C-alpha cells in the first residue's frame, strides 16, 4: 500500500506540472483574499480567515479533480493496471494507497495557507486570531478535501479518459456539495423535509466545521462519504449486495447521530455552543414556531455578519427540534417594489419591527445610496400575538473620546459583535414565551402617589403582551404572593404607613418579588426650569428606610453625579445682537450607569440613563445575597443632603477635581429568604387581622427564596412625554435622540424575577471582536500583500528543493 502511495507522490512531484498547478491555486487564493477589493481580508479589518474557508470548497473543486484524474485513468491507458493487480496487494489496499497519496498532494497545496493565519495574528492588537476556531476550520477543509479526493479516485476508476475523469469529478463534487441545498429549496419540500434534504449534502456539514465547530454527526457524514466511494472504487459497482448493505448501515448510523449528536466547539469563546438550558427549551417546544428573518440583501458588512450568525443559530434550533422550528429569510426589497414596498415596511413597522435607514456612498458613481433596512425578526405561533426581535444590541461601543468635549462616535463593528452575543438569548426567550403554559401575574402598585399617567406608558407596553399585567391598590388589601409573582413600586410620592409596610413585608415573606423604583429626594428638571437656576432637593419622607434596611439595602439622602452623563442644551453666552448662544453641555445630574457583567440582567447591556439618582449602600444580612446591578462610571461624586440642584453644577473652576469616586451603586439585587421587619412587634389583634385578611398566619421569615431589585432613581423605569410626539421610549430624552438601555434593563429584570433562571443563562456569552490594527495594515500594505501572495509560493518552493534533493541523494546511493 505504501509503495502505491509513494508512486502517486513521485508521479505528481517529479515534474514541474504538479508544482505549477498548486502554485496557480495559491496565487488565486492570495489575489482573492488580499488584493481584489470585494473580499479583501485586509480591508474588512477582522483577524479571521472565514472568507478563505468560505471560498476554499470552490477552489478545491478545481484543484482536487485535477490531481486525482490520473489515479486509475493513466493506469488503464498505459496498461500498468494489470501489472499492479499482479502485486500482492488487495483492491482495498490499492484504493487506500492512491487515496493517501493524492490526499497528501492536496495537503501540500493547503499547508502554505497557514501563513495567512500567523500573519493576521501578528497584525491584530485586539484578541488576535482565534487559533482554536481556525484549527477547526482546517479540520473541516481536510475532511472536505478527503471527500473530493475519494470522489475523484472513484470517477477515475471507471474511465480511461483523463478529461472525462476531470469533468465528471467536478460535476459529482458540485452536486454533492451544493445540489442537495438547491433541492431543499423546492416548494415541494417546504413542509419540514427541506432540513433533512439539505443535510444530505456536503455543504451543510462543512459550514459547521468551517467555523470551528466539530460535531460527531458531521465527522461521521464525511467518513460515510469516504467509505461509500472507497467501496465503489474497490467494487467498481460490482458486488452490489455488499455495497447496499454498507449503504444501509451507514444511513442508520447517520440517522442515530442526527438525534444524538456530540460536538466540540474549538472557538475560544465557545460562540457556537448552544447553552444546555437553551437546548432543553428548544427541544421541549411543541407548538410550531415560524421565524421570519428580514435582515438580508445589500446591507453593510457588520449587519451581514449579524445576519449570517442569526441564520446559523436558527439552523441549530431547527436541528434540535425540526418538527417545531422553521424559519425563512425575507428581503422586502426583493419581494416588493415602489409603493408596495413602502406599504410592506409600514405594516411591519406597525407590528413593532425596527426600520433603519442606511446611507452609503457608491464609489463607482459617487452617489449617495439611501435605503431602508429591517434589522429584526418576527416570531409567530398560531393563535398568539407574534413577538418582535431587534437583532441589534442595546449595548453600543464607542471609539475613545473625551467625555466632556466630544460627541461619542459608535464603533459599529464592536456593537455588531455585542449583538451577536445576545442572539441566542433573544430567540430563546421569544420561543419560550410563546410556548409556556403558565403566564405569571405582575401587579403595578398604587395607593401611595405612584404615577398612573403617560410617564409609565412604555413600562406597561413593554410587558403587557408577555405577562398578565394588572393594577393593585395597596390600600384595599394584602397582595398575595401565590397569585401575584411580582410587584412594581414605581416613584411613590406619599409616605407608607405601618400597615402598608406590613402588607408588603408579608408579601415578601410569602415568596413574592418586588421592584422598588424609589426617588428618595424630590429633584425634578422641570422644577429647575421654574427657578432662577438652582433649588434644594428635599427628602420625600416615604418612611421606607427601616423596611429596606431590614432586607439589606439603604437608599441614601444624597444625589450622585458623574462626568459620563447626558448633554442638555444650555445658554453659554450671547451673540452680538443679544441672542443667546445655546450648546449641549454635559449635565452630571443625569449620569450614565454601567452594568455588572457578572449578572445576566445587565450582561451585554448598554448604558442606562438616570435622572438625579442617589447612592445605595448594602447592609450585611444573614442569608441574603446582594448584587450590584448598576453603578456610575469612574468620575463620580456625592452631593450630601441638603443637596443643591444647580444649573451650572460641575462647571466652576476646580470643581471637576471633586469627581474622584468610582462605581457608586444605584441598583441592587437582593435574593434569599428574608426576615420580617415586624417580628415580635404585632399585637394579638393585629395577628388575627392578618390571618383574617390573608387566610394565613403571620410569617416571621420567608418560606421560599424571594428576589428584590432596589433602584435609587425611579425615572430609570419612567418615560418622558414630548409635547409634539407624546410618550417617548423609556431611556430617551429629546436632546440625545438616542434610546439608552433602560427598557432592556427593565425587561431583563422582569424575566429574571418571573421566569426560570435557565432562560437568562445564554445572556452570559461574550464575543471578542478580533480586529486588525488598521495603522499596521496601511503602513505595510504592499509588503503584507507580497508576503501573503508570494509567501505560500516560497513555502512550496522550499518543498520542491527538499523533495528534489531527497530524490538526488536516493538515486546517487
């Protein structure tokens, strides 16, 4: 067998023809990847070889058949096949020997491309190339090349004509790689069998491996193709019974692994591994789910990346539960034109889908291209209101800037990467909500001056379709934790009586959850506009300090400022004609908050906008776990009570030096079995009253784990109301024209308090954006292109010198 293998090597590498073929292959790779504009890796700016692995199957379609077409055809034509058959080797050994020999030649063509990976890694300052994912991609390329090689050997074994062998091999490889995918797109297979049809082709299995994800099912599939064509070569379609038995066994094994698939994610961040809890949720879906993905067509590169990862995720979901999960990509601009297109956009907008306008320059005609794009998806289950998913991330990354002087410029690639990290959670949550059997009840508390006007409009709209939302008047009874899963206490303005606090206390002892959105001090921007430029914020005297202190938190009577804050329009001077000069200036009373990345509520969350927050201290309470959810940035200060609200705060000479505190807590999560504030404080008459009102006796300690989220700024959950536009989205002010992550924080908090903890597990995924250093690329572009295009040829030349030197020494001996 090894003699046959060496014969193949020698036959290919003894002349220059073989080197010229491989050299041409390497030059084409280099030109496409690093010279030509459309797919240039250097221009894309990412430390990734994914473009190479996307193109490699098509390049190998020409290279491998050109290598394998001589395997048996030349033996037949030259009459040496009969001589080989007289040797003491079996037909199987003959086929394996030729397979290994030809595969080694293909590897010689692929190995020089490793230079691409090391060069891109040297050019990257952030993250570097993911060598784990790259190694997995090369494994996929190796398996694909092996299948092409075995197909070429099989075709060569049935013809004496080299040209026929070449063309037929290319045709068979194309059909196996792409043919089943096109077949699955036919309307006849739109009933769910399209998934299984596509899995018969090489492409569906190569795509996973080309991204660094190795699964037992994919590896077994490639091995099955190798075995089938190897037997075909050995038997040359004779011995059909044996061949059919082998086909049957391989089909059964492949079917088994389609249900019980094992995988190895070689990527550094395990980005292609679906969380175990996600798999359980998707596998348990029994109502058919239809996903409409609208992100596609001619869109910016960073959105193409989001679309590609979304498609791959939905494919994985469909693989887990093919009977219940189906999805399609619908590009409106390809489906409709002119007025019909805009009507379609309008209908989707009314359903809540995000519509984004993108503008770009057309380099060829120097014209501005203005078009609409839908970076969203619609999840449907028959008989229920569909759920809309915004594929964009609420977390925006910005290029370095001066927080006092500069307007932040978004780093779009980094923001797209953050969006990718949240896709699994968003789709899993939507599918779960549409398939759950029990819908939690949430109550908005009233009775202590809580707002019931348009300032809580977005709060209600955010959860009313996913939960049973009602209003509960605390003055009229005891809230029942068995019926109400979560209470919302938002911006109360009237003091809580002892009876009010007792009702809330017993609700918590019964296992109820509470979101406390409390404004400790009275400080409103509207009040500032009615004064001469300053006023003193005063305590609202809500009488909640003792209750919250007992649970493990204290909202302080102060105001927190931070230089990383919203900018408001202010008068900074006057024109010559006396008209005021207005400019947007940082106002530290409206600081931006950052999330604690260790908790799923705020993981991968953008900045949260606040209005006059106070600081929160946590208190040591046995058995209670405390987590800081939101805190200020690193340039903060505290204005102790009595706190002055001043229009010019932070602008006076030397005042900036006082912003020296860091990460002051504004939102805290408390979890555990709480102890009652009223233990040993109630009279017998009061105890009897509690039992009569609730049907249960007084609870001195929590029976089950309860969760409480305490916010020292109620306006995190309220929305402003514009005179012309009406209620604005939560976390948005007219001066910024940007929606901060207040809404996402609220929705995540609701999910954390009301849904299984496993639902939020996938939020903890992180994606490292592996970027090339643009300065290094531009300064050394010509040198890099020379290295990347000619470097692999140099490696091939070294192999030529070593091989010819070895043969000279061998024949000299």
